[in-house]
C-alpha cells in the first residue's frame, strides 16, 4: 500500500502490527517515553497507567537524577508489558570531501546546511 494509506491505517488502529521509525529531536528521554507511552492516545493503542504516571512525573521535574530514576522505572514497566519491540538503532552515516567546509553534524540528525561551502582548489 502507499505510504499515506499505511500511516492512516496505523493511526486509525487498522493494523494489528506495523513498523515505523523515530528520530528523537531533542535528546531527552521524554521525547520517546512520554510520546509513545505516557499519552492516553498513541498510535500503538498501548495504555498503562503506571507508565503514564511515571513519565508525566519525570516530564514535570528538573532534577536530572530523579528524572532518570523515574524513566528507568517506567522502562521496567514497559519491558514487563513488552509494549513495543525495538529492532534497530542506526547512526546516520556522514561522509564528505576535504573541500567541504563549515559542516557541523547535528546530534539529532536535523542537518543544517546554510553554513556549508565548498573550498575551491
């Protein structure tokens, strides 16, 4: 099926199983854990009150050690439920000639190229 139909069917719960990717855009565990497991409505239709409570608490506090503890606890709950099956984690490949200048790789893969230029030999 085409991509738009596939996304619509997963969003609407018409797929019993599906595969999608995700790129974290801010480097915080909340970007994964709350997005997929802390909300009432998720694409996976998975709901666990304990996971939602833990991720909401972690989301609301600034103290990093406590946040990390809460996210670890939420991950234990998620593992017990087998809420999802992560199958891969990729590192985007980067390559350039020596003449490429001004390129700074972004940690989340959101590449900005407005500072990039080619050095003439």
